[in-house]
C-alpha cells in the first residue's frame, strides 16, 4: 500500500523569529509544509519561504481562517497535521502524532500537553485552568474523555471533510473535537511536549486574548455539544492502546452513555430541588442559592446534550413532575406574588372587586380576612394588576382550596399541560420529543412556577395553545387562545401583533370581543377609574434590572417617556414581523426578547416566556439568559437590610454580557453559513 501523503498546516502571525526553526525541524515523512501568513507585519512569510515551506496568504485575522486557508491549499493530502508556528510544539513529534492514523487506529489525534513533558512556565496558570474547565465542559456534553484542546493534532482528510469545519478564530480546535465526538470518529490522544514559545503569545499572553478565547471556546462547545445530530464517542488515551491488547474504539458511544448522563443530571437536579424546598423564604444569604442554581443549570445543560430514548423521556418527565410536587408543597421561596393571587381570589368570593379602590387589600372592609396570606402581601395599597381572566382563575382555585399550596399546584398543572401542547407541536413539526426537557427540566421553571408560584404558567399555556392552533391552520381558535393569553398576562397581546397577517378581520374581532366581555365583567362604578391604576403605577414608577430602557430614559429625559417609547418600539417590531409573515415561533421569540430589553423591570420570572419558545426553536443566547437572569436575586440581602431595590451595572454586565456575546457569535456564524451555502464552500482566501 502506498504511503499516505501528509501535509502540515502552520498558521503564523508575526512569527519571524520562530518560523524558520519550526519549518526546519519538520521530519522527512511530511511531503507538504504549508505556512499560512495570517496578516503578519514582519518577515514571517519570507523566512518561512526561505526555510522551504509553501506560503499561503490569509490576511483576514483568525486562527480558524488560517487553518481553512491551509486546508484549501493542501489539495491531495490524505492526512493533515496542525501545529503552531511559535516553536512551542515540537515538530519532530509529528511522527508520533500521525502514527495512530497510519496504523489505522484513529481518525483524529490530539497532542495532549498535560501527558507530555511541559517545560517550566510554558503555559500561564490561568490558561491551564481555563483549558481544563473547557475540556471538562466538552467531556460532560459529548461523553468524551479528552484532556486537552491543544493545537498540535492530525486528522485524515476524509474525517476533516465530514466535520465541515467553519469556525474562523479561537473556537477552531474545540469545534473539531466536539464535532468528532458527536459524529463518532475514532479520537486518540498522544503525549506531546510543550516548550517555551519564541515571542509573545497573542492569546494566553494577554488578558483580552485569554478572555476572548475562553468565551469563544465555551460558546463553541455549547453550540456544537448540544447538537443532537450524532452520538458521542470515546476518546482513547495514548498511542499504546492497541498494542496493549485493547480493542479498537467503536464508532459512537454505547447507547447507555447518554442515559447515564441524563441520570447524573437528574440526580444533581434532585439534590438542588430538595435543598431549595428546605430553605427559609426568602433567602438572606443569596450566595448559596446562586451556587445551587448554577449547579442545577449546568446539570440541565448537560441533560439537553443527551437526547433520551422514549422510555428515558417518560422517566425524565416523571422526574420533572415529582420535583414540582416537592416544590409545590414547600413555602414560596423567592417571591410573595402568589399571596396576592390567593387574596384577590378570596376577595372575589366575598363579593369584592379587586380592581376597585374600596376593595384594595388594605381596605378596612377586609379586616376580617386578614391572616398570614394578607401579611405576606406586597403593595397592599395597590388594586389588582393582573388581567381579568387570571382573576377569574384565581377565584376558581380559591373556591376549591384557599391555600398558597393549592394556587401553586394549579400553576404547576398549567405548566404540565403546556408540556402536552408542546409535545403536539413537536410532533407536527417533526422535531425530537426530547426537546420537552428544555421546559420540563429548566431550573428557572422549577423555581419560579412550582417553587414561587408565578402566574406566567397560566398565560404561557394559552400562548402555546395559540401557536398549536396556528400550526394546525385554525386561525380562529388561535385568535381566541391568544386573546385568553392577553387576558392572563399582557405580553401575549404584543406577540399576537407579530402574527397579525395570519388572522383575518373576523378572527381579530372574535378575540377582541372575548377581551371586551371579560373586562366588562369587572367594570363597575367602583373600578372604572382604578382598573388600570396599578398597572400604570408599575410601569411608571418601578425600575429594576433594566438595560436598553436606561438608554431610552437618558435620551428622552423621563421614565414615563421611556416607558411609552419602549412599548411603541416593541409594538412596531411586532407589527413589522407580522407584515413580513415571519415564522410564528421566531417572531414570538423576537418580541419577547425586545420586551425584556426595553422594559423598565426585568425580574427573573419574566424569562419564563422564553422557555416554551426554546422548546421549538434553538436560540442559545436566550437559553443562557434563563440561567444568568438568576443573578438579579443578588438584590435580596441588601433590600432586606433596607437598601434600595436595585442592582449595579456590574451585576447586570455579568447577567446580560455573556448572552450578548453568544447572540453576536450566533449572528456572525449564521451569516457565514449563509455565505457558504451561496458560495458553495468556506472562505479560505
């Protein structure tokens, strides 16, 4: 059999001092040495050419871009090796790196620096720690057993073609390894030495480079690790695995591995649920709560990366129901809104109108009803703020059982019914049923619905039913359902504007008549002037955890003007999406995101609106926000000590910043994908 043609690709940026030595140490078995000049401002290209390398120019900066350019230039190569041009990798070890491929034991070989002989002070401690964290995340999501994400590696041309590499910068190595694991390629690690580099590092040598690279690598691992397209594979350590009598690694991991990951995630979530249920409400020490939420969110993300079997999904959903039962039975942990639901249901049963000023909670008329539910009420001087359909629902629940537990149970049942509607939508759209775990296992949903009892669950059910009716081409039922959602919480009314071209006039009139009838039911002489009073106070006076709203207020000069402008901008976006007949889930997601960015108040449970939409559509930034939004709870200890209900911009940067970065990369990645589809391949210069 003919010896395969091996090419080495060396991305290089300002490596004039090192590149000649690197090229000169390439062993003879390599038939093509390609140095990709990635926009160097020194004599890198000339030195490499003089040393005998073929030089390819890729002036657009980015490690991935340079690798893609080198791949395009290595036409005809059967094996491609990659190493850095700074002399930190030992070119003489290429023979060891490609050996598992030449022996037929591997499709991809990673040079593992931790297993080799690293020289002193070759890798900064923060870079080592960051690499280990990224590798651990990758192993968790893919089931691999890697130890490194190093640049020194080799891969067959056939395997490289299957991977469809697209990353343009720091995420290149992570994308290759995650995709290889998900596609079931044979991945082997071999020890390689790591030497002091010649010159200064562009990544780990600077804070900006370290943060930028680390963020991009984590995002790349999450993006590709959560893809359900292929099964995970095992990483085999060391070049001697076959020699020691072990069988070659199988393509794809055993089917039970995903199940074990799901079980492990479920155990972590179970522990967190039990801990939450045992905490006094609300927590005075927010650190432990945020730590437990972060742990639960990590387990949740890992579970989403392990598509369950049909039986596994049923067991997972059963676990979700049990967790909700535990949290429903516990006292409300992070909010006292559920007290108001029960109180307003009770007032109605005693002949009162919660929208009327004379029937507000602190009214002397209700002295006989005051009990612990009343004592736990917030804003006792406010009339009802929620729309009339939810008030009717609260009245019905309290008529059966007037406890906080019963109200929380009702809202948890609404959430579970939403799972059913989403399951029908998934089936209609031919999407994997395992996507139900996006909602069913969400720590945010567990805490804010079953744990704290927020009424978003009631309105979300109507919104999903409206989507289901649209999907079934039943616009009249959809219009009625979305009107019911608007009558439960006002946000579905804005979402409906994004579906406006899908309704005819008669459908809109039917929804409007339902809304008018329910508002009229509560409209009397005592409520005429105060029906919207609390809603007006809430929007005009409250301000917490806002982002773009702060900019609007600064530009327009007042809180009220910013509220109006934010509402009009969100409505304008919704109408524009409706005019374009945008896909309903995508349009709804855009409206919800805009409402969060432009609102004067963003409380953690507002992010619940994203979850049913994420079951149907991948939006990594939005999914991440359902985790980071919990940072808003850092307000609690200070507030309990008498400080204002406010968090600083530093906390908001931690809450929103990672989501913005992920959204930006998703957008850029989408543009690259579209450009590739139109142009027939990646840009390689």
